């Protein structure tokens, strides 16, 4: 065997977040900017824009305490709908900056969401300090602006709102994290990345996050005094079971059962002593037309007003309508609006009616119209038509700390199979990250073996001598250089010239599922051809040394797989 073979096992495994070091000048600048943002937070509190309440102070304390454990990367805060998530975010930023042990540049604090909503973005910015408003990003900002912002940054705090949206592998959050290099545990530790997730309906993300073991923590946020949630509304008799309002055909025939369902709404509306707004969520297309036709048939068009609120309507902000008392009962038909991101003016709302489904998405129910009616500003009379069973199961999940996986929950990121609830393919699944081990693996078991060579021929000879009996096949194929004389590699469908650091960061995804190994060209300096290395990467199989290999005899680390 050639004496030029270079064999190296990467042994260093980081088990906690690194602490960034700053010069005295940098520390001074960070401290001065910290004072600015703390003053801005105090002004927002005094002006009543973002008042920080006692329960939010408690949540902030729990979050900051969790991040003191530098093994922890990700903290999830589950808080009930309209219970003050933005106030909790402000309280957390304040508490984090006030802690003498946390030195973080303000420009490294981000607030993001998978929700595609300019309304969410503007509403969130209004409630946050001016110093962080330029780093509030919704879904459309993530793939480019957010990813570009994170380049070469260390010591980062990413606050995520409504994490149940666009949460599946392959969707925006996953792709953005992938592009930003955040899908690697070692990178997250090396760059001191802290992720804080907020949601009322964690769905599958919470079950996947709990697989992070000591790198994650969940917090169930306590609500403040005077909070009314969906379960409280149910107990007060102000939640009724929703029903089909549109029927199943598009002809001119009226279904008496459907009309009876509309008549039930009219009976509730007519019991109010003054005119109010009544919000009806409809299906799309012809089914919305059918719903409106059924309402006009039952209500008539003389004593009631009918308006539509959707993306095509002239209404920019529905609250500009809702904050004014109507002169007659007004039925507002909404389509694809008023989901999780919107806070409503409730004073003049009489009835809200969720869109009926035979197989409801439980998260959409909790985050939908009944969720918009929760909070600290309950008007004491609104009646919510929605799926009662969802509310009851949500309360059970909450009381069980989302740890009882025998409670069924239907959402885009959960599966309920053989009586067991689990996450389904969310961006929180550790399988989507490099560097996570399973419960039965140690970190050392999970780390691949990395063999480095000067030439392709040396790598191939090594494969034949030491790996072929285990892995089979002929070993690595010959790689040809590009037109510029550089050798390229392909990772996650991206073909380019890679640095050795990039290959190391993506070391686990370099291992082919079928062949059991990866063969990659990389460069210490991607602008210098002389720094070329060939990496043969594979997982361990059995703990043994090759008896005839002088290199293996000198090393205490096994060559083949566990």
C-alpha cells in the first residue's frame, strides 16, 4: 500500500454551544446597543403597545434559564391562542439581554414565521422594539433575505412564531434552514445558535423536537389573569357544534337539512339585543356561492347586510370594519382569512362559524375562529360554532403536557397509527439534521469514519483492501474534473466545488443509502487546486483492525462499521 495514504478519523464531537469571544471594543458596542433596545422595550411597555405581564416575565425566565444550559439548542414554548406570544417574545429579549452572562449583538436577534402574511409581519413589527424590526421575516423573506442575513454569523437567537405552519420537510422552513447551514448539530453548537419556537398547536413538531433529548426543552406557558380560552368558552356554553352550511351540489335545489343548519344560526343572531357582526368561514368556489345563497334564503335581504372578506375584496383590514358598531346585523363571509396570525377587534362580534369538514384538521380548528375569540378581551357573549371534540382533545393534550401519545390529533404533521400519536416528517425531526444519534446510539457510534487521500487511486486501493468485503461492489467511480480543472461533488442535489469544511459539515449526508459510503473531492482552499483532498466517508460496522494494514496497527480507532 502506498506510503502516501493519509488516513484521518475526525474525533472531535461538540457537546454544547461554543461561547463567542469579543474584543473589548466589540463588547462596548454590544453593551451600548443593548441599552438602546432595553430603553425601546421600556417605552413600548409604558405606551401600552407591548405591556409585559407577570406570566410573560415567568415564561421569559424559563426560556433564559433553559438556554443557560449550553447543551440546549432549541426551546419550544407552547402558549394558548391569543395569550400574549408577542409580549412573551419581548419579555424574553429583555430578560436575555439583562442577563450579564449573555452578550449578543442586537443584529443577531431574528423573529421569523412560516406564515405567509404581510399582516403578521407588520403587526409583529409594531409590537417589537425598533432595533429588531428590520429582522422580522415572514415566509416570503426566509429563502433569500433571512438566509443571506445568517451568513458567517455566530451567537444567534432565532425566535420562531406559529411554527406549525410550513413545518414539513421540504417546505419553506426546512429549505431555509438547509440553505443557511442550520441542519447540523455540530454547526449549531459551533455557531452558538439558539432557536426559540412559539405555537399554540405544536402538532407533530413537539414530538419530533423531544427526540433531541438534552438538546431541547419544552415549556407550557401559563396564561395571565382574565384569560378566556376555547375550553373556557365551551364550559360557558358559548361553543356549539358546527355543521354543513353549503350542501354538496351546485344546482338550484335547496337542501332542507342545510337550511335548518342556517336557521339555527339565525335563531342565535336574532336573540342579540343589538346589531352585531357575524363571521362565517366558507369553502372556496361554488360552495361559497351556495353558502351565501342559503343564508339569503333563510335571513332574507332586507333586515340583514351581507359582505365578503377574502383576498379579492376591497377590505384591507377587517378590524377597520369590526371596531365600528353596525346599524344592522351584518353577515361577513370569509374565505382563506383570519387564521392563526390575526388578532380581531371583538367588541361587536356576535357569531363566528368555522368552515365545516367531515375530517377536520384539529390545528386549524384551534387556531381558527374560536381561537380568534380567545384572549383577555372577551366580550362575554360571542357564540362560536366549531368542532367541539377538537377543543376537548386539545384540553386533554394540554393537561398531559403533550406527552400522552394515545390522544388522537389530526394535523398536517402528525400521524395516529395503532393508537399512538407521533410527529410526521417535520423540520424538527432530528433525522433531518446531521449529528443526531438515535436513543440506542452513542454520539461516537453516530459519527462516520472519514478517510482522507491525496489521489483517487489511493482511495480506491484502500476501499478494495479494507471495505470491499463488508460493503461489496467495486468501490468509488472515477471522478473527472470540470472545465476549470477543479473536481466537483454533489450534496443534496447541489453540484459544485466544495471546501473540506463544507464536506465535514455534511458528512452524514455524504453516505449513500445503498452503497454505505460517500466519495467526495474537496479543497482546503476552493481557489487553490493544490489543496485537493479525496474523502472516503462511511459509518462504522464492527470494531476491528485490519491485520495487514500498518496504518491501522498504529491507530486505536476501528476502521469498519458498528
